[in-house]
C-alpha cells in the first residue's frame, strides 16, 4: 500500500520500548510537483486523521491506548515543490491539534520501495 491507496493505513509500527506507535504513509514515487500527487497525499492525510480522530485506531488496536502517536510520510526524496510543502505543513498542524507528531522521513529508494 502507498499514498495512491488513499483509503488505507499503509503500515503501523511500534517502538522497541513500546511507548510509541508510528503510522507510516509510503510514497514510493519521486515528488513530481503534480497537483494529482498533492491531492493523493492530502487524501491519505485525511484518512489517517479520521483513523485517529474517530478513535478507530484504539478500537482496532487497543494496545495503542496511552501510547505516543506519530505519523510519518516515508519517501525517497525531500519534498521541495511549494504546493506539497504547504500541504505537508498544514498536515503537521492538523496532526498537532490531536497531539500527534507528524514528520517526513527521507530514506534510500530501495528502503522506501520495500516499506509497504
């Protein structure tokens, strides 16, 4: 699963010490500056927000209750296009309102393509 699969959570990991849960969004394509890619990322962000806001994450994964929640966009290059950067900055603000840490993790392509 990747950002192109807008209605799904791509991957969920737990920290080794069990204190944090990270929801991963996988973008396996290079950022191309297209409006379509930005819209797909925004749709994915909205899916993750609903998953958290509605409490669905805790109903489906009760062990996440009381854990620090993080969301990471995992990609192979840092987003530089103004529209994408603005969308991700906005996403960070929305997640922060729910006490969820949001960030972008840039990894080598071979790791990104194997992350989903």
